[in-house]
């Protein structure tokens, strides 16, 4: 729906996975496509999910591939790409509409700026008019625009119709018999792949305790979504990402707290991940509640709990999605003695502080052993003075910033 192109940002990454796209990009047709994306005036496009910018940029991609398959000249390739760019600007709704091609062509005819972009404006306008009309009913259209080169008109029409038609995968209604070129029929699996990749977002799941939940140390309630680090992370990462908050007050790595089994992360991890897969990146931030005096755990035992949790996460995701997620193991800040002056004084004893202080080293080693990435907050971020166990809004921002940088860097490699 947004007026922002996605393919120019992703196409280099796609080229790593698709031989067809890689070979397009190394050709002059790839260069022409990138130029057409650069010059596309998105404000002119019809705004919709079905016929909006997404359909247009995919149609342009297919147009460039067809131009390459058919060995089109540079000028013809440019005209095909322009036809793909503006063929639907006359749409007024998403319904079956035989007139929208005519309206698109009229808009081009009325705009000196648009018309002058084409090498063969008359033939292109006639092709755009014809794209919305069934094959047998195009008689008389070339005359409306004063077409001088009927072959050029036929070529532009065929290329536009194929490029436009193959993107019918987006409505799960592609009839391959309508495709004109054999080369386009061979592109059908690619069209499905492009659609999947186009609509795909990278899912980040933040699994943690009250600091992921967004516990507010001032009120004992929950921060507004605006201040929780997973929500901030979502804003930082933008539309290509989905960020899921799976934080729970009192959650431990793998131990029932206060006799409550469901507070164990190990208890929850399988159903949570199975419900949200595919998960691309899993952020695990736990360990503070494991330090509770009532559990009397050593740092080694907590790290072993975290290891069980990581192994369970890897196992369930490998089973459900066939791939291992990227896991960022986040070590929380250590608990300071000031906790004894706050509302959680009863929960923490000397052993709690000792265990908490030893976690960073153990987690770092654990991350190495289990193929996770490690992000240490200890010494970087401090718990709020209000209760010595929870993050302030500002620290939620800092944590989200560090995670966003990590997640993006890897994506752009
Ligand atoms: Fe159309
Ligand atoms: Fe279209």
C-alpha cells in the first residue's frame, strides 16, 4: 500500500538465491530495470494492494525478463518498462474493468511529460489501452492513437500483457495458457518465488521475562507499548520485519518459580515458537529471575538452564520450519546490592548477586558452544534505581538500538 519500492532494496539479495535474477542483473536489461525503478513516479500509481506499487514493480521485473528473453533493443526495452510502470494508472477500483487501460492511455496522452518518456508513444499508449481488453476485441485501438508501426504496437502489447498476466500469481489466479511467449511460461515458478519473497517479512521473536514484557518499575504495571524494547525494535527495523513480544513477568530459563511451572521458559518455548514459526531471529533474554533466593541456583546451573532452553528452541524450529533460527543470547545487567533497598529485597540474597554477576562469562561461552550470537548488557545498561531489576524507557531504546543494528547488519551482508 505504501508508495515505497521494495524490489530495488532486495534484488541484490534475491540474486544470491535466484539464478534468473542474478543473470538479469548482470545484463543490460538489469541496468534498464534499475533505471526504470529509479525514474518511476510512484505518486502517479493507483493505490491498492492488488494493483498498486507492488504489482507495478513486479510487472516491471517480469517485463525486463521478457525483454531479455526476446532480445529486445534498448529503446524497446525502455518502452516495455514504461508500459509496465504506468499501465494501471487509470484504475479507479480493483474490480474487473475493461476501461482502465483506455483511461491509463488517456492520462499519458494528456501529459506531455509522460508521453515524452516513450520512444514510441503512440504504439505504447495503444498497447496500454489494449492490455485491459480481451485479445479479440482490440480492433480499432491502434487508430485511436495514430499508431504508425503496427509491429511495434504488437510487440509492446504482447510484452506488457505477459508481464502483467504472470503477476496474476498474486491473486492465485494465473492461467498459463494466456501467456504469449514460451519464455514467459518458463518464468512461472520464478513468479511464485518472487511473490513469496516480496511478501515475506523477517520475523524477530523476543522471548524473555518482565524486561521484555515491559514491566514498569515506577508503577508495577506495564509500560505502554511505545516504551517496550520489542515495539521500539519494530519501529527501528521498519516494514520488512515483524517483531513479536513474548515476554512474561517472572519467567526463568528452565525452572518453576514459586512452584509455578509455567514460569519456566523451557515450559513455554516449544508452543510459543511452534505458534509463531517461521522465526528468523530469536532474541533470548533471561536469567534475572533464576537468581531468586528461593531457587538457590548457582550461575552454572542457570547457564545449564539456558542451554536446555536454547537446545529446545533449536530443536522445535528445525522440526517446524526446516531451518535453525538466528539466536541472539542477551545477558541482562547484573543485580546490584541496591536491590536490598527496593521492593524486591525479599527475593534476592547474597547468592543471587553472585550468580547474576557470573552470568556474562558463562553465557558468552554458552553462545559460542550453541551457535548463538552474544549480546552482553552487563556494564552497558543498568537496571533502574527504582527497583534494581527493571529497565527504564531509555534503556529499552538503547537495547532496541543495539538489536536493530545487529539484525540489520547481518541482513545486509
Ligand atoms: Fe491492468
Ligand atoms: Fe496490471
